[in-house]
C-alpha cells in the first residue's frame, strides 16, 4: 500500500499525516514537494494541514495554483483516494475538487479543542470502518473552518450522501448549539461526486495514539487501507 | 529618523536622543579616539542599551548557578542547551516583548514569539513547544481586555502558523501592570547533542551571509525603546514595533534546518534586538575576529535606505551566518528552494574591527571588543525590601463558608480557567502533545521515542513584591514542582527578569533579592539557569510593575507510560497531601480575594523539604503508583482539590483537621506540597515515611461535588460554570 503527502510551503501538519499513514499502511508515505509536476503512483494522496503560503490572500488559494495540483486533479479524476485535512480541505475547495468554501469561524477566533463528530455515511472509502451514526472524537485546530455553500449545493450534498461528518455533541445531537464554527448544517467533512475525494476540517491524524487521549481517528485511515486493498 | 544621513552633525541633543549619558559618551570618544559619525553613534546606542548590554543586571546575573553535568550550553548563547539522553538535547529560552506588546499587542506579542523561536532554531534545534507567561492590568482597567485579546491573537497567529504547539504558560491580572503588561515567550527545541550551532565567527576570509526577509525600516531603535520608561506619549512609538511574518519564519526554519543538516555553517546568529548591529558584533566578538560589511548588498525592502537604518533595523525573520569557504552556491540553492533572500554581505577579517562599507566608501569603522565586551557595567545602589510580618493564621476567622470562599476564588480573575486563551493556540500540532494546557506542566513526546519533555512557566509576583528573596526561591520551586507533578525530572531553567527602573534603589533591591533567591533554589534543587533575559524599566509615569522573575522550567519523563495528570481518574481513590502544612495565609489569594488584604510575609520555601518531596513524588509516579498529581499553589488545598475534580469530572470529600485554623488548612499557600490520588494509600504513606516527607490522607475521591466533611458542598457542574465562565464573559462584555 503506497501513499503520498503533498508538501506546500507553510504546511505544518505533514509529520502528523505521515505518522497516521505509516501506522495504517505499514509504509512511510512519499513526500512530494509542491513544485513537482508529477506524482509517484500511489493508492492514497493526503493534503495535510497548516498554513500554506501563510493563509495570505485566502486560505488554500495560492497552494491550489501550485504546479503539483494539476497532477493531483488528474489523479482525482482517475479515482485515486485523496484526503484533504484542514488546510488540505481548503486547498481542495480552492482547486475546485470539492464544492463550497471555508470561511472564518463564526467566533472569529482560532479554535483548538476536541470535538464530537457524527459519521453520517459509513458507506465510503473513508469511513467503512465506522457505522453510520457513530459519534467520534477528533481534535480541531483552525481559524477558517466555517463551511459555506449555497442551499442548492447543500441539498445536493445531502441528497447524494456526500456529507460525511457533522459537528455534534457526545450523544450525536446536531444542532446550532453543537455547531463548532458556524458551518452550514454543521458540516465538518464532505466527499466529491465520485466519492474518492474527502475534505474535512477535524484532525483524525491527531487521534491515533492512546497518549493523544483517544484513538478514534485510526479507523478513518484503516478505512482508506481497507478500500484500497 | 529617516532624515538622518551620513553628514548629520553629532550634537549633545542627538547623543541624548540615542540614550547615552555624558559619562557613556565620554567613553565612546575614548574608544573611538575621535568623534563618532552618526552610524557609529547609532551602533553604540543600541549596543550599550540596557536591553543589549545588561549593564545594570550583569553583576548580579553572574552570581546565578549555571552548571550541572547535563548542561551543554549555559547563558551567553542564543539559548541554553541541556543533555536529555540518547544523544539528544533540549534547547530553550524565555524572552520578553513587554514594551512592544503594550504599544501594539498583536504584533508585539507575535514578534516576541517569532524572536524566541528564532533563538532556538539558530542553535540547530527544531522548536517542539511554546509557552508564554503573561501579566495584564486589573480586569476592570479599560485597556486590559483589548490588550489580552490582541496579545493572545498575536501569540496564536504566529505560533499556530509556525506549526509549533503552545502547551502551557500562565496569566496574571494585577493593577501594577495597568500601564505596562508583560509578555514573556518561551520556546523549547529538540536537537542532536552533537549538532549544536554556535555564534562565534571563525576563519579569516570566510563569507558573511545574510538570509531571510528583506530589511525595512521597522523596529529602528526598538532596543532603546525597551530600555526606557513609558509615559503618556509612548503610543507615538508605534512605528518602532516590528511587524511579524510567520510564513517567512516557517520557511526560514525549514531552510536553516536543511542547511544545518549539511556541513557548511561555521557560525550563525539570528537578528533580534538591534538587528544587524548586535548579530555581527556578537559573532565577531565571540570569535575574536574582525568583519567588513558591505551594507549596499543587504537585501532591502524599501528604497533610499541608509547605512544607519540598515544597521539599526529590527526587521524580523533574518539570520546572519558565516559559511565555510566555497559553500555559497550550495547554501544558496537551499534558500532559493524556500524562496528566501540569500546574500553575501561581508567577509571576516583579522583586524578585530567592524568596517562598514557603503558602495565602496567607509561608513563606519569601530573596534569590536570595546563595544561588545567592555560595555558599561553598573553596580547600582540598592535597598533591601523591608520584611513583612507573618500573618497569624488564628487571626483570620472565616467570614463566609469555606465552600462559598471556594466558589468566589475559583471564579476570580486570579484562578478562573484560562481555556479561553489556550483554545486559541494550536496545542496539538506535531502530534506529540501528551499533557495539554490547563495542568501543571505541558508535556510533549520526543518524536519516535517514549520519552517526554515537560515544560512550565512560573512566578508569583505578589510573593516577590513582599519578599524578593523568598519570592525568587518560590518561583524556581514552583517550576520544579510543576514538572515533578507530571512525573518529570526537573533539569534546568530559563529566567525572564521583569522589573521596574533599576536606577531606583528600591527596585534594584528587588532585583538583587530575587537573584539571591533564585540562586539559592537553583543550587538546592540542582536546577541551574541555562538562559535568560532581563527586561527593566517596566514603569509608566513612574509606577513600576510588581517584580516578576518568570521562571521557565524544563524536565524529562523517561517513560511516558508512567506520567501523571491533574484529573482524578477513579472514584475509589484516597487523596493524600504530600508535604507539611504550616498555615501560611500571608499574600494568599484568600486574604486578597475574601478579606481584601494584600499583605503579610509570603510563604517561606524550605528548599530541602522541597527536594525531598519532589524526589518522592517523582519516584511514586515512575513506579506507576500515582497517575494523578497536582501541586498546591495559588489558592491552597481546597482550590487544588477542586481543580483535580473538575479536570477528572469526579468529586471529592475533604476532611478538616481536628485542631488548628480551618481557613489556614484549606486556603494557606504553604510551599512544597502536592495532592495525589491513589488506590494504594498505605504504600504511598510508607514510602513517604521512609523518605522523611510529611504525608497525610486528606479525603476521598467520589461523587459529583466537592464537599467538606460530608456537609458543606458544591456540585461540580456549578463549580465548572464558575471556573469556566469568568473569562469568556469578561471578554464578551469587553467587546461591546
């Protein structure tokens, strides 16, 4: 099982991503510099979190124009599994691989804490190790995680089962009080139409070790491996 | 200042504006053998500023203990370095950015964080943890919420972008900081013990290389500003505050570490306070060499910059290096990849002089050693702080119930939860955070091992104010205790000495006393000082801050399988107090908050008892007998237990002693104590007995409230609301 992690200037959670992929696949992922134009052949591509280009202009906007993103888009079209976390999610939306946009948190503040998430669709290559309705606990760490799309797009995402994760409480209650950052319909993660690209704000890669205080994130990476093998 | 050019005549007014007194200027004339030109005067000014020269504090800093078997590098470099075993080293330092943060809180705090991280990665270490020690004015002062909000955003804005977790710190509010807040930032880095980089330049003819951001006009005379008192016009100094660019610093970090993995660097120094001046002088002075700088080659952000501005700019995210000859192209390729400027701006010479060239002409020519090493050193007159009487515990009778006192204390600005602050910091990035903020010390795992590094910042300024010697001891002892409470072996400290105007004998006496106390504690606890920073003149309109020697402590947990956190984990555990209760209410938060009195002698620190208790607690944790531990600090025993209950979401019932003052038992801030939870109390009591450490069962964990002898109680839900509610509502009200 091979995986790749894309590195843009200013990305800072690449080692967290590498650790999670290595734990799940048994092999260290290849790190690909943003200036490259070709990707090695891999089963999984992960776009990690951080502050690519310092979040200047707009989160993810400049990284989305990097040379490597053309190759990433081609792989997305070819059906390769692509996971974008946090800044990675922002980059994938800016690159047009996922719909919607991530705006400033409703609180206008950076938020770093653990949050409960409801697995809305377990029938995907990212969530097959969970049951629909499961409540998991991952950390978030972002300033701009407030998911926005027009209501037509949102209805379509819902209708096609493409909302994968929602902010909720420990009992799975999804309502305005459990909406961490002001996201439309509490959305924390979505997939593309073909189901091979997931973007999410929370960090499953920071919940893979008992010393992290929880291991709920492991099954997300296990799902990728399960689906690709 | 931009009007200053080469031919500016040197008038007495200009000398005064540069912060040099008559005596100092006479020394300048003596060293130069002639009148300096404006560029040279500017260099003397910043090099001899309090901030860069430590002229008032040097005499006393020299008395601090700095050695231990595990110390690789003590004070004098960019940061201290200690051996943490397995061929690895921890590199750390704490530094203040007080004046800039008061003038421009976001940028002041952000560049403080950027500067301290640069100090650490200059030494070859990857930063793995940030902490910050913050002091603000009283909560209802009109500026406090604005400053707090800006400082926290600035720290987060820089640290979060750099991808370094902010794992701990402390925040105090007190009227003495109304006009002069303190922002002390600490960074801990990890390096290979055999690949530490130093600043001493060597190799005549070797190239002097500038990397990082371009130089602009920001921060000119920042070091001089940091060496003067404030007045009502200080806000006009806004242009002297630097602007930070964490994205560029992240690139600089990666580029430097990539270069450091090769064998091309002879010496490296970051450009911090006094920028190119202090970095070039320090490198040359330490190496005993001369430098010729070609200032027209410095990458510039603005047009029309002068040699004066280039030497004094404090633009951020810049480094100066001496490379091995012939390495320029290979080194440049690394900086090109990271899209950073790289310029050869000079050469090492054997003249021991700093010669500044500007398009071929000499713009300055100064001897290096007299400036860097022979800067003035003062033995300022000082007065000891008069001792205050101990508060007799029996003189305080409870005016409210103990539980009501707890409720008031835990919702007070001094003790309310700081969650509002630390949730704005990414404390999890790097995936190695094991103990998060909100406990005694933050703990990060050493990547790829089962070893942890614990770090904390501590100082109780009201104790130092009342008795600088005991207060100095206490700051070190509390740092020691906070590390021990996680299971770490405390190894070394960095000190950030924040004081008022040293020209006042009373203030200088606080400094001298604190140094004495810190020194005594360091020796007794085998906890040497390896780096530090002094910030004086923290006064506005003649009102000084409380003396605040913030101590940053670092320790190592050899096996993370055995570490402790403050939250109670099982409801069938006994609660044991380790260390002796003596009933010290002087300077306690109970006295301040409930009685409205800030007085009395602070709790004395028995350093031998501290060491015995610390060693015992660490051993109990290492043996796996204890997983829950919290030191007893601000607020005393009852507050400590309440914090443990809130963190673990399990209640407790405390027993009152049969005799003696209940108030002193529950709220005294006697030092050298911990509360632990254990299911095997006999083993713990026996171990304490054979270590000659006082230990007594003080209660039982269980239930969903904090109760006293089964009666007077408060539910955890109510307590949590009180504790968590204060800061968010304070900040929300302030916005409106």
